[in-house]
């Protein structure tokens, strides 16, 4: 949404049109942050303040106000109450009170953190950097700092400098014409005293929240449009918008307005309706933010204010837990709602009202939908990820000791050498043909080999190595997209959170069943389930979906292996998913080049944390998983660097866990909905074949996946270069196997496919080209995974098991699903393969099993 549209909505008065805005905001809210309403207990711990803000009832010059300051024990009692009520966060708010010292607050935070599971949010105004750093170190998670307005002139008129609280000018504020003009929008933002502090809070690792008042005298719709766009620019974790409510003990409350000739025509009303407009527009512009339905809204409309705020974009409510004897004294504006209700009574009534809206009560701390929290610059090898959402409950765990094993400078230096010596290339190829993994330096020599005869030698060696390790088998699978909600904003992905054209959806259990049955009707036995990165897709949700898929059987159909492509989890998350019986867990780094990674993935999003993603599979190993897939998206940076990055990653896993990756994927950048990316690093077909061949030689024991992103002709040509797995008959739209016709629907898919042929057509081509299509899953089901798989795979003996099993699964397909032409080609291929096998007990047993499949309902027979 752009500025002009925002202004049009701010000035809109037609109720019918505004209903469209409310519905759109609610839909965006539902898609981005779900139906949960997070309750965060508010404690107003002090009404002392050194400031003289022209609108605030606790301003220092208000000498009629009785002041208070809560003790540690009183605040801790409120924290324990928050836990009893089921809240996940406590919000400690107060004026800028000099008596709340760095040490006093740090000790309070440590006590709350040691005694409760609560996240701690602070809202204590502008404090020195040392205070903020100390409180973050003590365990504070979030900091709220409202900037009220991004207009620096208006901000200065209502915020006199410290010590300037008397009425030296109108309302005690400096005259507007005494300030120098501000040239442009960026310099305005730079001049705002609180914007820089918000950015500093993010650097310190806080989840930062800001907000504005609506209807400040002198405020215009242009000002509000600027505020909303600034929310988006800052990528705030929490955004509060509330009406200006005049307080009679303040300069603004005593005068009807501060006269501003520029604003007389367009003065923003401090109305309930205007507040809903700004709230709804903020949700649309900042889909991922946590936005409260404020007490100020409930003050304007005591019957339905909070509910209407929740229905128009909000997803947070902050019940007041301040002790009754203090609550009325924290009078930033008069007649606040819910001043005298006991917290337990208010909590019960609030939860009933939330549930009546069809919403659910959030549990846990409910961290930002786009965390990890940002922290100060890290040295290589360090990761600072204190809060990491892994599910809709917002549960989290430390990232642990992350290691950055990708040295950009070293990898780039390996690419700078000239063409390699012909002898070195021959020696490197010979090592690979002996089924020994190559070092990064040896791989770099193959990457630098440009001479046609050297490139052809690499191609031929890759073909030979594939034949010796994997035979002529090609394993087939299909992707099944479960949900495309996502909190990330990746520059290359059609599911990025800011793509409002994307049709967002999560399959229901019934819809999952329909998709799986449709896939089984085509003959598929192996699936990879794909999930966006979103709190909806928790480890438990993924595990439940896996179990559901395994349970679905139609006719002779069954899914025997379920792989996962989803967000990196913490250790407990991986344990939960592993317990469901998954196969491979894929995590693509996308690009190993640090600067490119930073450009492609917005800071403050989960995927923006390079080390969290890079070390995802390390956490999986710690959780007991031993079957991993890595990958890079080719076209984001120099393909040669990405090849070295993949090999470095594979060697790191092999060295650290004695198990290399089970698969490597190397998709190329493809067109996608809402994506307009030109990198200058697009990979040609010729170089793409080099990528495949070099990877095959570098990691001879690792499966290589060539996806349907690529066109059919190129896939056919590249197959012999070392590919061991492909997807076929793929649809990547949500519910694409039952609801979509032959043409692709870009707004429902992550990217465009290059090969949309049916499974049967792909099978027939493989058979015609001399391959054995396989749906084998025996190794995983017999425990030949991890180190046990490597014991077989690295020497190249695994094909002795895989060829018989491949023929069995091929026969199942031919009997149950194949077209007549494909069955003829398949029976011929099986006969030719049997003729090549020496007589043995295993061959005799295989012949008996093939006949049982032809003549009976016996299926899933494997060695």
C-alpha cells in the first residue's frame, strides 16, 4: 500500500467503503499472525517523571498528582499473578523516573526471570545507552518507546526539552519558527530524537515497539500517512496506535488547539473512528507486527472498543495488573477504562469476549512474528539468538554455540587462481572415481577448469561415478505444499510476507487427505512436505501432518517416506518432528555468501539470521536426526562460490558428525509472484551442467536432486551428470493436485515450474533412456541411515540393495498405475536389468517377488 492510498483511506467517510478496509485488515491479520490474541500483563511501576510533555497527566509540572513508586516485592507479586492468569509477558511501564536506576531495574529483571517463565517488556522512556544495555543483559526481551508523531515540528511543540516545563511560550513550548527548516523526509527521520533510539534498541537485541497518538492538535492526515510508512520502514515488532485524550492538567488539555496554519483544514480528529482507520492501515502495511487493542480505545468505547480494535487488525491486549492503590494515580489521560476491576475478574471477562469473537487465547510469551531478536554485531563463530519462535505458542530456546564455518575470503581466494594444471585436474578426478570426497581446494580446481577438454573430462567422470555408486536408478518423489504463510520477506520468493497478491492458505486435515490420495492415485510413494516459516507451522503441527500423511492409504497406494522442507528448528523442535518418523529434513542456506545473504533476507526476520540457518542441521544432529539435505539457490551469487559453499557445508557435517548430507539440491532462480529480482548472477545451462558434474565428483556418496524448476529437455540432458533424485508430476500450488488445471497459477505457488509433465510421462522417458525409476524406501525403514548408510554408500555397495528394490517398486507402479505404453517400456527395462544380474539367491527371491506383485495384492516387498 502506497502513500496516496493511505491518505485516501484516512479521509474516507463512507461506512460501506470502510467496511472493506476493516475486512481487508482482518484478513491480513489472520493470514500474517493468526487468530491468537496475546495477553501481556501491564504493571505501571512508577508515575514519577522528569519530562514535561504537553499532553501527559504524569508530567513533572503536575504538582497536584500524588506520586508513587512500586517496590521490587510489589512488582514481583504482579509477575506471579501474570503467571497464574496464563500470561506469557509482563510489561513494566513507567515515567522517566531517575530513582529507577540501572542497578535497581536490572535486579528486578533478574528476579522476574529467575522466578517466572515470563518475557519482560520495558517501557521506561529515553534512558542512557548503558542502562538499556544492562537491562538487556539482565534478561529484558522487549522495549516500547512511542514516538507519538514522526513530524519533527509537531514533536518538538509537544515535547519541551528537559527543564523547559514552564509556559515560556504558548503551552510552554518553543515557537515553531525558531527551528531550522528540515529539507527532506530522510533528514526529518534522522532528526527525530526517538527514531535513533529505537534503532539502537534493535541493535542491542531488543524487540522494539513504537507508536503514535491520533488527533494531536496540529496533526494532519499527511502526518499520519508518514507515521504509518515509518512503521514499515523501521520494521517494528510492536506498534501501538491510540487516540489523543486531553488531560485537563496539561497545556494541550487547557487549550483547544495549538494553532498551526498548515493544519487548520486537515486537522486529524482524535476520534474512535480515526483510530480504527490508523490501526487497520497499520496492520495492512505491517502485516507481521504485534498491534494492541489499547485501553484508550476501551476508554472511548467501553462497551465494544477493545473488540472492534481486535476485529480491525489488533492481536494483543494488555490487561492492567497494577495494584488498585496505584492504578488511578497513573493518569496519563483521564477516566481510563477498567481502573477498579480486580485483575482476575477482568481476565475472565476479557477471555470470554475474545473467544466470542472466534479468536483464541495466545499462550507463552508470544514473541514477535518476525524474530529472531536483532543483536549487536557478532564475531565470526558467535550467535546471539536468545528468543526464537518455533510454534504458535511462541516457545523458544537458545541458539547455542553456533559456528560460522563459511569463510568468504578464503573461498573467494580459491576462485582467483588461474586455470588449473591439467595434471591436477586428472589427479582430482581420479580421487573422486575412487569414491573419496574432495577437499574444498580440490573442488575449486574443478570449478576453475574452463578448457573444453577439461570440462568434458569432468562430465565423463561424473557419468561414470554415478553409474558405479548409484547404477542407473533415478528415485522419484513429489512435493506437497501444506501451507504458505510466512514471516520472512525473501527477495526471491513468491511467498514473501509483503506479497499481498499471494493466496495464503494452510491445508486442513481433510484437504491433506485429498491431496495425498490424488498423489497415491498417480503412483507416488515418496513426498516432501513444504511449509512456510510461520508460527502456525510448529514442530508439533509438522509432526502431526507427517503422521496423517503416513496414515492415508487408497487402494494399493501408500506414502512410505515423508521428507520435510521447513524452517530451522531448535533441538526440541527437531526431536518432536523426528519422532513422527520423517525421512530427510531439508534446510537450504540459499546463498553461502554473507553479503548476498544479508541483501536477500531482511534483518529482523528469522531467515535474516545467517548463523541460525547455517547451524540448523547441527541442532538436528543434536536432536538425533541423521538424514539431512542441504541446498543453495543458484543465481543469487556466483555459482562457483555456491558450489564451494555446499562442499564446505558437506565436509563440516562429515567431520563433525561423521555423516555427510544425504542430499544436495541446486535449484536455479525462477520467476515468482511479486518478485522482480535481477542479480546479474543468473546461471547458464552450460554452467548448470558443470555445477551438477562437479558436485557429483566432490561428494560421491551424496544424492543429487534435480527439481522440476528446470525445463524437461535440460533435465533429460543433465540426468546423466550425476543426478540421483528428481520430482515428477509436481504441482506446487496449495491444493494444486486437486484444484488446479494444467496451467500454473502463479499467485498460489512459490515459483514457476519448468517441467509440468505427468509422473507417467516422466517415467516413460526415463525408461526409454535406460534408467530404472525407483520409489525405494527400504534403507530408511531398515535403519540404513546416518553412519550406517555411509558404511554402504561411500564404498558404492548400496546399489546391490537398491537395484532389486528399485525393480520391485517399478513393478508396483507398472501394475497399479502405468499407462499401457509405460507398462510395456517398464517390463522391457525390468527384463533387461534381470538379464544383467548374476544368478544368486537374491535374484531368485527377486523373481518370486516380482511375480507376486504381478499376480496378487502383495506390495511393499523389499530387501
